[in-house]
């Protein structure tokens, strides 16, 4: 995993653990990585098993779509 990918995945996982509004915070991640467009940041976001598990848990709260 390259450095920018590690930063992106680690930050996204931390936001999920904090129950933060990840979608709203994505522009901050792009800025932190020095990108002017979020599409440049998506290149570095890798779907790890941990990140997918956290996203699924938040999406399906109480057995239904959150």
C-alpha cells in the first residue's frame, strides 16, 4: 500500500469508528492529500476488508437501510 493510500484508508476507517459523516468529510481528505478534485482522491481509496465491514455496519443499522 502506498503512503497516500494508507492515509486515505486510515482516515476513512477512523471517521467510521467516530460515527462521523464520512461523505461530508471527503473534501477535507482531498484537500489534505493536496488534490483540487475529489476524483483525484478516489484513486487512493482502497476498499479494505475493515473499511467495507464498517461501512456495511453503518449502512444496515438495526437490520434495515440506515
